[in-house]
C-alpha cells in the first residue's frame, strides 16, 4: 500500500501515512500507482509534436527554438519514467532540430537549399 500524497510504502491496514500524516483511503494503492503511470506522458507526446513541427516549419530560428523545446520535454519525460514514448520524442526532436539547424544556417548565409 502506498500514500497517494508522498508515495511512501505503508503497512496494509494503515489509517495514516507514517511519512507525511495523510489520512488514507481504501483505494490509495490504486491512486498512487495510476498517477505514477501517467507521469510524463504529456511531455512525451508534446516532444513528438514539437519535433515534427520543427522538421516541417519553414520559419528560420523559430523552428530551431521549437526543436530545442521538444528536446527538453523529451528529457523531462524520460526522467519521469516514460521510456518508450519519450525515446520516440527524443529521436523525432533530434531529427527536427537538426533539420531546423540546417535550414536556419542556409537562410542566414543567404544560400538556396538546392
């Protein structure tokens, strides 16, 4: 059984958390585990979307900023434990950021891409 506030592991019939003093309910184990499973999912999905936008956005410098934001969100999602989808977001954001860097470089030096 886990506390739904601090996540401390508790004895099965505990009425209060020994770590933070929270009053426990019957569904405490489910609530904590469900919240832990959902952590980082939004950041991971946002990193995929930002990576794709950075890859397709034809606006120099802005697409580079969006790609870097995707990288940061993928890193945060990986820290929260979303390994699979966060890795996909990281890869897509890296590709989008690299494409944005190339596009921005060619735009700044005034050379055509072809």
